[in-house]
C-alpha cells in the first residue's frame, strides 16, 4: 500500500485564498506581533528598573527581540503580497493597452494596403 502525503487543511485553505486576503491577514498579524514584541521589551525594561536579576532581564529582552523580528518577517511577507498585487495590476493594464494598439493597427493596416506597382 502506497501512502501519499496529504496537505494539512490549513495549507489547502491558504492556497485557495486570494492575494488581497493574504495581504490583509499577514499585515494585521505582523502589526500585532510587532506590538507584542515591543510590549515585552517595555515589560522587561520595567523589570530591570524594579531590580530583578540580570539573567531574567536578559532572557526577557531576547524573547522580546525574537517576537519583534518575527513580526518584521511577517511584515516582509505582507509587502511581497502587496507588490505581487500591484505587479499583476500593472500587467493587466499593459495587456489591455497592447490589445488596443493591435486593434487600432489592424484597422489602419487594412486601409494602407497598396497594389504592387509591377502590374
């Protein structure tokens, strides 16, 4: 019996989403994660001022930086989705302009047909 690998249900759902939905979800998620990382940083700085030991403070700073950079990574994904949306929009506009030019050229080509001067 051959076992085929099946994708997780979440992967199927993400694949079916539109780029706009992916962009909105990743941007909102990234901003919330960045805010969480910054709040961890403020919390750890407060603990340093209160007088907690340096090891606890250092661990909390590292945790806050990791969460903050995770949010930046998600923000980078959101930027990539947005640029793909823009590039597709530009591509569609260029294709529409080319179709208009082809249509106009076809009409003028029919008008500019000359008989050969050899006859």
